């Protein structure tokens, strides 16, 4: 029974590997033909150079000796490793378009009051319009390295027009129940990607902190515990050495030497604490794994804000996926905000930038 189960599992793994190899070669422009065991492929010249093979090859999922032009696809095989390396070399980039049967038409004033705080101002909705906009959906792998290591995937969504980070859109995207279809052509406006990359850099640390909060707390707790143990040890050592000075048979030179050692204890304690801090410090590395461009209809809301009898028009985007308004973006630092402040020149600012407007 056990041997039969192993054979079934191996056949399932082999089928997955064969399908992966088939899709990889097909996407790279190869001409393929299925066989009883594996398939035959006629591959482009550049692909054969990359794989280190001839242009006409046979792929099978067996574990036998590879003959000329015949390659086994199984875990650990050189051909599979080359295919995986080539697949992971570039970040996959896809595109899709969402369709909704209904878009919100009213109630925006209430929604704005619930979501946003506009400092020292009053406002009201003037107009709305249905438009199409784009979001970029990123899947990133992070590695947090300290005394321990934590790895995980993080899904992020940004408005491609404004650069605003949209919380929870990534999780809600699969639950929208909306129709979507793939797009072949990716359309980027000049400067859009650069703006989003800048916004991601500004906000990624804060976003990741929320994801790694428990990991940071664990490392901080361990540092505090070990630092307390160090202090206890060195304080006890200092008391013991000071007590030893009370012995009558010690010479003046020996007493002087021990006092010097006692005086060095605080510096030694600080060095040990620095070593502990380095041990429990967290280094985070983030790499994008995949990206998707999402084109979707939204509602653009024109909101009039009055600040000391001066009017300022602000555009807000109603997102049908989150059923919320997307955050605004601080004009100074690029951070996504729902608490909005203004300088004397009415720049849209976060609280930190409002203390001294970097744009004025």
C-alpha cells in the first residue's frame, strides 16, 4: 500500500513538472508535441543557448540517464533548474480589467466625513463622474533577519494615477465577485511608474512594520531580557570585586590594579549591550515577485474645501473594490493620508509636513 501511494505521489509531481516545462517552453516560442511520456520540442536559437541544449529536444519525467537531445525533468535535474532560474529572473507582469454592474452614485459627503479629517476647513461635494483608472497590485517577498529569520509575502495595491496606497484592496480583490478579463497590452503613462516607486519607498517601512509587529516585539523583548541579565551579572561582579578590596593582605599595587578593573566594568557593559543590539537588530529585504495592472471603473468626486474663505478643489476617487474612497497623498512627502492639513499656500500635507511645509 505504501509503495502504491509513493508511486501515485511521484506521478502527480512528475505531471506538475512536465506541465511547468511545457508552459515554460510554449511561452518562450517553442513548437511542442505531446507524447506518451513527455513531449518533443523545437525551440528558438536563443532559448537553446540559454538552456545549453540543441534546438530539437525531447523532454521526459523519468529519472534515467539523459541521452543526446533527451532531457529528464525531475527535482534536481539541470534542465529544470535552468528553466526555474529563467522564470524567476524577471518579475511577472500581468494586466486585467474589472467590470461592475453598479457604481455608487450618492452618499459621498457622508463617506468623506467618515474617512477624512480636513484641518480648519469645511467642505461639500460639488460633482461626480464615472471614469476609468488603474491600480498596480504588487506581491512582494520579505525577509526579516535578526537572531531569527521571518519570511512572508505581502500584497500591496497602489493607485497608479495618484500613487496612494490603498489598504485592504489586495485582500478584497479576490472577494469582489466582479467580472474580470485579461489585457494583453500594458499601458503606462509617462512618469506613472516612477511616481508609484517613490510612494512605495516612502511608505513601505510603515506598511511592513504593521506586518512584522509581533516579530519586532519578540526581538525587543529578548534584547530587554538579555540586557537586564547583563546588568545583573556586571553589577554582581562589581560588588564582588569591591568586596575583595577589604581583604587586609592585599598590596597597594594589587588594590590599585583591581580598582582600574572595577572602573572598566561600565564600559565593558556598554560594549556587551552594543553587541546585543546588533544581535537583535532587524534587517529587512524586500523583493517584488509579481505585479498586476488593474484597470477598473471608479467614481471621481470633486470636493470643494473652504479655508478662511478661500476655496480649494480636491479630487477623490471612490474605489468599487474597497467600497471606500482612496486616501489622498501628501504633496510634500508622498505619504498616503486621511488626515489632511494645509499650509498658507494650501498645499495638501500630512501632519508632519504641516509643521513646516517643505514646498513653501
